[in-house]
């Protein structure tokens, strides 16, 4: 049974020096609309697993 520990060295990544370009007002508004649509879709979507469970209880059982 080995008693020593071998550790790999870490990898260091350089962060970007130049800051990203600021988005225009139009781009920000479009991004906000897209994010809002994604949230609404998730909030209004029925849960498929719940629907499937209901369907299973509605099926006739074999006697």
C-alpha cells in the first residue's frame, strides 16, 4: 500500500487584459428580452414527469 501522496501541479490561466466591449442599449434590451422569454418558458412549462405520472394513473389496469 503506497504511503506517499502525488499531486499534479495546477494550471494557471491568464485573464483577458482588455475588458470586453460595452453592449449598446439595443443589444442590452434584446438580451433582456431573450432572458425574460427563457424564464417565462420555464415558469409556464408543465412538468413532463408530472404529466406522465398522471397518464400512468389514468391507464386501465389489468386484472
